[in-house]
C-alpha cells in the first residue's frame, strides 16, 4: 500500500509543481487528467497537496481568465467529490474564496458579472464541499449549534423563536434513535467545559465612558409622589440594542438566584482586582447578580429538575452585601480622581490645571488623563448603583447599613460631576423606598445625629476630609426647615472654620453658606406683616400700593411741646393738595387741628387745580387736569397760591417770634455754661449738698432698658443668615471670579431672607456696600452681570435706603458703559451677540428700569438713565438690544412720562407742538422732524403704545 501511495504521489507531483509556477489552462488540464488515473483510495491522503496549487491561483492578486477559473473549479470539485475535508481552516479557505468570487467587488449583496458556466461550477464546488465534509465536521459542532438554537428561543421574532424550538425538539427525538446523550446533559457538559462567563465575554459588555449622558430633568422633590425617577441609559462599546443588555441582566439574575453567590462573587471580585480592564464589567455583573438573589426578577417555578429549590438565607445575603459594601467603600476604590480641580481640592492656576491633564500625574502616581477620569466617574456611579441594588434586596433590613453608606452617598450627591451626583440621587431614592422613608428629607432628618457627628469630627481634620462640607450642603438642599435646629451647631462650626481658614478654604465653605441662604429663602418664604395703617418696610410687590410713600410725605402730628417753628405750615394750614407728575397722584394733606378742611370743596369743584406755569393743559371728562413740576394749593375760588406763600401767611408774627427766640437763646447758653462747669468738676458746696439725679433722665434710661428687654430675640435662621452675609463682605474681593459669582449669589439670597427684618438688613447692606460697589468695575463682565441681578434684589429689599448709593457709586459706571458700547454694537455683526459685552449691555437694559422704579430715582439721575438708553433705539442695533431698550423705556415712562416724552422727541419728534400763545417760546426739539431717521420706528412705536402722541 505504501508503495502504491508513493507511486501516486510521484505521478501527481510534477503536474502540481508546474501548475504552481505557471498558471495556465493547459497545466490544469494535465493535472486533471493525472488525477483521473490515480486510485481513489490514495487520493484522500494527497488531498491537501493536490488542492494547494489551485488555492495559490485563487489567492494570486493577478486575475486570470474566466475559462481558467472554470477549469480550476471543475478540477477542485472532482477532488472534493472523492475526498473528505477534515480541517476547518481548509474548509473555511475554500468556502471564502468561492463566495468572494461570486460576489460583486463593489456591492457584496449582488452577484458578480461572471459567465453562467463559471457560476454553476463554483456553486457545484460549494455544494460538494458542504456535502462530504458534513459528516466529519458537523458531529463536533453539535454543541455549538445547540447553543445557538437555545439562545434563539428567546428571540423577539416569533418565527425565529418557534423555528429554534422546533429544531431542538427534532434533535431531542433523534437522540433516542442514535442513542446519543440527552439534550440537557449535552448543554450542561458544554457549560462546564467552558469558564464561567470568560473574560472575552466580559469584554463584550464594556461600557462607554467618554460621553456620559444624563437625563435632562432631575428634581429634588420632597415626596415620592412629586416625580418619577429617570434612570440614565447605559451605553456599551459593542452593541446599542437595549434588549441585549436586558438579556445580560436576565442571565445575571438567574445566576444570582440559582448559583452559589459566595462562589460567584468571589470569582468576579478576583477579576475586579486583577486588572482595571474588566473592573467596570465585573462591578456591573456583581450588582446584577445580587439583584437576582431574591428571585423577584426571575421568572421561575421555584424548582430544579423537578425538585424544590430553596432561596438563599438572609444571613448568607447579609454577609455577601457586607463584604461588598466594605469593598466598594474602600478609599482605593471609592475616592477616585474625577476632575482636575473641584470644591474639595485647593484652587489651582490655569497652568497647574493644564499640567494635571498630562498622560500621568507623576506627583500622585495616579493616571489623570481625561479618559481615566471618565472611567472613574462611571466606576463610582456603579458603586452607588450597587448600594441601591443592595437596599432593594434587603428592604428595611438595609437600615443597619446606613451608618456605613449614607454619609458617602450624600458626599457623592454633592459631587460637582453631574453623572456621579445623579447616580447618588437615584441610589438614595432606592434606599428611601426600601427602608420605607417617605422622602429624602425624612431619611436625612432621621439620621441627622450620625451625620452631624461625622461632619463635626471631619471638620477638625479638614486637610484629610476636604469633602465633608459637601455633605452639609446636600443636607440643606434636600431637607425641610425641620432640619435647621439639628444642624445649628454645625453651621457655626462651618463659620468658625471659614474664619480660621479664610484665604485657603473660602471656595470650599462658601458653597455650603450659599446653600444655607437658599434653604432659608425656601423654608421661610417672604411674608409681609404690614397693614393699611402701617408703614410697609418689606417692599412686598404683592400690595396694590405701598403706604410708605404716603406716610413719608404726610405732616407730623402736633404735640403739646412743639416749638413755634415746628408748627409753622402745620397748625394753621387748612389743606394742601400736592401734585406729583412722576406718579400722577394727588395727595390731600389735612391738619388734624385745622379749623376748616377744604377737601370737600376740592371734591365739589370741577377743576382740580390751576397754576401760572407754562405747562400744557388737558381735558378729561369735564375736569381740567394738567402736568406740572410745581407744588400748588387749591382754593375755593380756583386761585393759585404757592405753598410757600400759604405757609408764610399762616406763620406767627415776627415780633412774637423774635421775643420768644431771645428767651430760648438765653436759656440755651445758660444751660451750656452750666454743663461746661460740671464737666470741669466745678461745683459749689450748695450744689453738692443739694444734688439730686434728674428724675426724667432716670425714667428715660429705665424706659430704654425696658424696650431692649421687650425686644424679642431673632429667629435662629435670621441670625445664621446675618453671619453668612457678614462673611461675604470680605470674600467678595477674592481673585477667583467663580468665587465672586458665588458670593454675589449668596448676597442675593441673604437679602431676600432678611427682607422682613429691615433693622438687621440695612446695617448689613451698609457694611458690604463698599466691596459690592467695586464689582461694577470688575474685569470679568459676567461678574458685573451677576452684580446687576443682586442690585435689583437689594433695591427690592432696601428701597430708597440705597438710592443715593446707587446714583453715586453705580449709575455713572453703567451709563458710561452703555454710552461707549452703543457706538460699537451699532456697527457690529451677528457674531457680536456671543460676546460678554453684549451680555452686559442686555443685562443693564433689563435691570436698570426696575432698579430705578424700586428706589424712586428721579430728576437728574433719572435723566442720566434715559439718556444712556436712547442710543439703543437705533434701528441698526442688535434686535435683542432694541427690544430690551423698548421694554426699559416703557417702565421708565411709568416713572416719569414727561421726561421720557421729552427724551423721545429729542431723537425723533413725530409731530410739531405749537405753543399756546405768543408769550411762549418755541422749543426746537418739539418741532416735527422733516424726515425719518434711524429712531423713527422704535420711537413711534413707543409713543403710540404708551399714549404719548
């Protein structure tokens, strides 16, 4: 036999060698003829040797004629038809080459342009290849095919699932005939011959961590009913279909319910520790396995092979969860680097931050690349998700773990990375649900003693616990006012720590103080306690009219000990009707001691009032009304008498005043000389013997002490907010612009919180004003924008208390900027709207009129504001600035319509205003413009809408 085999090899060898060197139809024909003369028994041994030259031709880059390929495949089909392919790589190579030739090079879904004879030859070769090789190769592939069929049983398409189930039933029925192993035994054997979820399978569920996407909306609601949790979607590298991940979860749940959880968790923890490559996947699988331990997520009949299957014991699950909690909270795992700098780290310069983005952070031995930090972010989120899953497993029994996990979870809730913060929020909500807390507020309050103790201890070693203020911050953010008494001492510890570490730790602590001020505003909403008969000091805009204006303009009540000068203009004045153009109000003053009140005469008179000023008159409903800037009185005969003349006529006679004044001066100087002598210690013996304390002074002192004792103590939240505002005075001048923005936001909330407590608020505003006013000259324009927001809040809270300060310290800076920048923006293109100067212009135009209205700015100061706004009515200004200016002018018209009318006419006068008589001179600005200009459209629109035409 060996001799015959050698003889066959010697016969075929020269033809194979020649064909390998020279690719031609003649050489293929010679080889094919030689093959037909060789005994079929020896052809199986020479199969690969004979096919080799044919494979070389198919792999050669130079293409041959279709006739040559036709001869080649006919020869190959003959060899395959008389032999069996036993090697998978040979089968794959022949199959790949044949199908590639059949496919179009440019479009694999189409058939290549080949002759029909060649197509038939290739297909016949493929058919022969699959039919001989079937017996030898398919037998070993049965377990793999069974795996595929089993996986397809759960396919979403009913046709695929039913077909797979039918194929498995046919295979199971054929086993009895072929006496093969039972289907279940084959699957179990195949499962045990492979590692449990090997590492290449773990790699298939590798998470994407470069672009961590979050739900758009998240609420800090108080109760479960307030909103529904929106959980972020997980993104994987190797698949996008959520159904695949759902199947992975289902497998993990089954493993957690039926498997040995100690063995499973130990196995995946080994993978967790071995390499960072599989750390994310291992954590994800562990979390899902633990979620399946209770069987709630597993569709099962609670039986295994017909026998009852017992669930894991509570102690077993507790021990595994305790081990995992300790593992997750290990500082090496939990305190990963997630940013170059953050609230818990010291402020770094730009150069230091750029250096931190290097490939490695050599100073700490930690890889600080952006990719590494993103991976760390996802890793921490998985730890937090694990805590939530553990609480779902243990239900209310998880409460014993709160002393270990609550503080770290709240710390991560305050993390500056939104992905981590969102994961912590979801996990805490899962804990609330499992432990039967109605809200995060209740969870925090019920565990506040432990949390406050932990924060207090860590504040004493701040260098090693720089994140501890974040916990107090989120407690304030997610709790109600009931928490305030519980954290009172800790808040003052924070304030003391800020005082001791002002320069270094201001960024760290101001976030907490800012959240405290926000919480106070949220917990104690603004309430006005004034009535119609009281002065409204809170400035609450909900009132239809603030009575403080009327009260401030009303005359003082007469008293028995008033001097003659104090009674001038009040004792004998019968009534004064005072007209104010800026608010179009007529206030009637009446003296309580007047012999006759003329208010009824004013009501009965058809004319409201006349004067000799040059302003115009208008008629409305038969009653003449007029605009003027003078104060005048109304008499029954409609004659005009100025207040000064009326006051002079009501004053006492001059001789009486002189005589009374002389006596008063004499008494004054006598008392002054006496006090000077007493100050020098010059007393006579009679004065010393007859000395007795002044009973009136004693009574006054006792009265003042009594008033101080009667004054109720301030609420705790007011005292705390006062202390916060005092700290802002120093930190507002920080070099860090982000810190300055945070301080300004804190001032805004503290002013709102202290608004009902004017006696406390006004002195604080006085103290912070010098530093605050400097913000309007800040190099960072965004700081000025924020300062404008704060200024409006201060104006709403303090009113005319800051009027003079605004007009002196701030208004000139804002008007100068508006005037200078208007010349630039009027010629700017569309890209200008993305600059900070544009944002500042828009902010000033939006805030300046409400501030003027709240602080009652008028006269020349109001004229400065109106003059600065006029250039923004130009048609070439950006549209948003024009619209903002129009809205600003509408509010300014409510303050002083006459002034605004005059200003608008100065840039464009829509019609001529003719003087009522020759004695009046014509004003040029009130003459109708000869033609339209750049202000015509906006000015006409404003005058029409506001009724100024």
